[in-house]
């Protein structure tokens, strides 16, 4: 399959009141107050804003938009008793970047805000492009700055024209309903910001660029001009300088209508998400999807469910062509086929009419030698060579702790011929037989190690503990008693990649 390069952001949207129509448009200051007060009320009704958000930060580039937002937010912060932070990200792409950083520092000082900055190096720019690499690096840095300073609300200066550009770009890329929804006024973006505690708000999203320009002129705000914003080799700049003026000439006010269309798309996406949650709940059995239950849905609902499942698991969204291939193979392959479809973030497997998401992990070396160790009473021990951890749990059944401490233990991979007897009233079986009886998929088996004391098997991951050593420790009066309550040590394996 072709690599998927679309970055998916898991976002939790916060419902906000509808923006006033243009006929009753609020001033920029009133709009910002409306959005932020509504946000605070959605978390704690009848509380002061500062009780909900004692701190907030501005993402400040020093340009027109963020300079207007900073001026508005500074007034709001003073009135509400909120501590304001100004964060600037230095991308190192322009010869003027140092001057822009200093401009933002001075702007923050003028409004008595705390200033901080990060310098970033763009990663994977050759693959995703400079614009996308800069965006990802910028938001990661902003999320880190907020974490360091204990900020839980970050404001950005996106406005109505930005929203129109975003929607046009998404349409030109062949987006679905989610892409047509544009930007949310308030949301979380845990993956993009690398910060699960942070809310991202765009209080000027319903304001036009012309309104921001007018505000900056009236209030004599100084701001910087990024020369790269004029470079029409970048898609967004090409739209801004060539396409948007033509739309303005022939369809004046189109930005507001785009925003209204995005609102309709968000409503439709919310309904699709609700349906997907219901279908997922009906088809999900433990960790896997039931293929027979998937077959009861029409293809559009299957696709909707699969997209939701991937997003729910924090995976990148596939293309429509890739999703079609996945659905076809999942639903139409032979019943005994052990299907594996590769996604950039995982493997999607079908096994006995069930669909699993499994990590893309390297195969363990079959020649991996046993790793000797001695248990010294620790609760767990990590084995990097075997990509997992062995847990020593206090239990009512298991091995005597004193006996276990004295053993020369080893962790090893299956070689073939091993047998495990789980209880004295049950026959001993080969490890392979246990795997089949316990319905352990074939792809999991090579990663399941076994614990030995000398040449005696104590535990097989995925199967359980052998009863022989447990019986041997039961001969003494203190058998299995590690704390005077008759409790023992049971073994448990947990893979690093699940």
C-alpha cells in the first residue's frame, strides 16, 4: 500500500454558542470576551473566568493577527485577573527570525505578560514539505511551553479568512465531511500539541482579516511582516494572493458563507461520529471487531466505523482508496485466510473472522539466547531483548517467594517440544496445543517467552504457570507464604508493544 502522509489529530470539540450574524456583529473585543466566557461557563457554570483558567497563553508570531489578539487578550486578562503568557516559536527559516523574536518579547513586556520562546529544527521537511513540518514543530513546541508553565488554555489568532483558506485547501485535496468542517473554535489536539491537558481556542475565528487590519490601524499596533507569506509557491499563499481576491470580486462575503457551510459540515460529522460509536459498540468484541457483524452493515457504515476505530486508537487516517482495499479484504477474503494489511502505524489482521489492530514490531531473532536472571523481590523486571516486562504479582496461588529467590532463572523463546501442565487434575499439553486451545493468534506466538528454573518450565506467557514447581514448594510448612497471609508470587508477562 502507498504510505499515508496525512496527519490525524485527535480532537475533542467544545460546543460554543453560534456567532452573531454580520448584521449584529460584535466588536473584536466583545467577540473575544463572548467566546472565552462561554468556554469557561462550559466547564464551570457561574464561575469567574480566572477560577477556571487562572493562566492563558498567546501563540505570537509578531504578525498582524497575533498582535491584535495579544492586545485584546491583554485587556481581557487584566480585567479577569488572569496571568498572561506570550509564546513565540523561532523556526530559523528567515534571516529576520531573531528580530521577530525580539519584537514579540518587547510586545509581551508592554502588556506585562510573561514571555518565553523555543527554537525548533524542522524534521521530515523533505517528506511533508516545509509548511507542514513547520506547523507540526511549532505546535509541539507550544504544547511543551504550556506544559512547562502550567498553562491549560492556548489562544491562536486564526480568523474567518484563515477558515475559508483551510476549507478550500481541504476541498482541493478531496477531503470528506470532517475536512469540510474546517477549524473548531475550541478543541483539544493532544497528538499535535503533545499535551493532553491543553485546550486550544481561536476566539477570532468569526472575525474577518479586514476587521483585524482596521483594529491594528485604529490602535496603532506595530507588527512584523513575514516575507515568506508572499511566496506563492506555498499552497496557502497561492490561495490567499491569487484565488481569494478573485472570489472576493465575484462572490463578496464568501468567507462568511464558507464558515456557515463548515458549521453544517460539523453537524453532519457529529452525526457520523455518533453513528460510528453505535456501530463500533455493536461490532466490537473485546479488543477486536467481529467480521460477521461488520457484514450486516452497508459499505458506507463499515467505512465510517473503520475510520472512527482508527481515530479512536490514535492512528493516522487512510486514503479512500486504501480504506476500500482494507474493507474488501476484510469482508471478502476466504474464511480461513490469516489476512494482514499494513498501515504506517500498525498491522490490521483478520483471524478466525475477527479483526485486530496489532503493532508494527520487528520480529524477534529466533537465535536470541536465553537471558539468565535472579529474582530479588522486585515487582517487575524489564527485558529489552524480549521487548517486554515480567511482573511478580502477590497472589493466593503461585510460587513460594523464598524458593523463587534461590532459583537460577532464565527467560527464553519457544524452541519446540515444551510442555505445560496448568493443574494436577489436567493433563500436560504442548505449548503449541495450549496456543491453539486458547485461540492465541499465530502472529502473537513468536513474542511470548517462557520462564525456566534450570530446565524446568515455570511459566509460559499467554498460557500460565506450570503446576509442578508450585507443588514442590508446597511440601514445607511455609510453602507459598511470603507475608504470613499464605500469599504467593504469580508471574505475568506484558509486551512493550500491545
